[in-house]
């Protein structure tokens, strides 16, 4: 598996649990607003064997692990890493995924406690927004169903990009989640420019105001609790 970096301890990636964050390298999408664009290339990062990764992350003052990327599920040996981390006796393992590789996600489920699931957009805009080689939506849908049928905590989340997304799209995603039978929190966070974003790719975007999202709060299904997190 290729690893981009490790943060020994983070207080912000999993609510109320200090975690060690492992960034896998490589992604099968190319979202123009990506905050970690330098690790999109499949050859980015450093190849590491599972025991090496476990040795690198053990001994931190954290209570769990968060595996993010890039897209962790493009790595076929991700379930082996999760199992090895579980065998250390950790109390919580969280995965961040956009859900495009349900076959790997399914093999990960026995070792996971929670998943931040990045919903990029409404179904018909998936190919446009993610610039994936083929339309990822059928795979994303399959992954959501897998998670909703499991005991793993499903935490849907969308990054809202100013001038490129519309509040009605957030409303439609929330309605879609409710139609799938999901009940609970749906996190919408703001797009921000950072050292990880690409200047040329993002020149047409803007950091949005949370008012754009607040205006749809009253229109959401009652089973969906909108969480607006402006950073
Ligand atoms: S899925 Fe995530 S890591 Fe991959 S390109 Fe999009 S924002 Fe970046």
C-alpha cells in the first residue's frame, strides 16, 4: 500500500476521539476542489508493507485510527491493514471514503467502527464533478447500501463549493439519504482554499457563505439532521 503521510494525533477527524490519521496515496477521482491534490497520482506516496505501517503508528497517545487519503479503498490490501490495526487492541477505527470500490469496502466492514462517506454531488453530476474515468455513481450507491445494511456508523458528508454547487443539490442529497432509509446527521462543510488545492483548477470557485445552506434547513426531511461546519 502507498502511504502519503501520518498525523500522530488529531482531535478533529473523529468526534470526541483522539485518533492517529493515516493518509493513503492515490485516488481514482480528480475533483477540481481536492484539498490533497498532491496525493491524487497513483504513484504518489511511499510503498509500505502492513507491518511497517503498524509499527509507524503504534505508541501514539491516540485512542483510535482514521484512514483517509486519497482514496483508501483503491488499495486491495486495505482490509489487511485494518485487521492489523484492530489486532493492536484499538478502540475505534474510522475510514474516510468516497465509496467507489464497494468490493474492498465490503471486506473492510468487519474491522470498522465508523465511516465518513464523502458524497460529492447529486447522482447526475457525479461524472462531471469527480472527473472519474467512468460514472462512479452506481458504485457509490452500492457502497452506501452496504454501509446502511451493516453495523458500522455511517456519517455522510459533502464539501460545498461556492459558485459550483447549489443549495438545492444539498437538499436533494439529503432527500436521497432519507429515501435510502438513513436517519441521522448529514454534515455539510465549506470548500476552502489551502496549500493542498490547485490554483488553476479552483479559480472559478469561491469560499461560500453558510447562509446559502442555512436557507434549505427547513426544507429537509425530518429524519435528516443537517450539520453545517464552516472551517
Ligand atoms: S475523492 Fe477526495 S482525494 Fe480524491 S480527488 Fe476527490 S477530493 Fe481529492
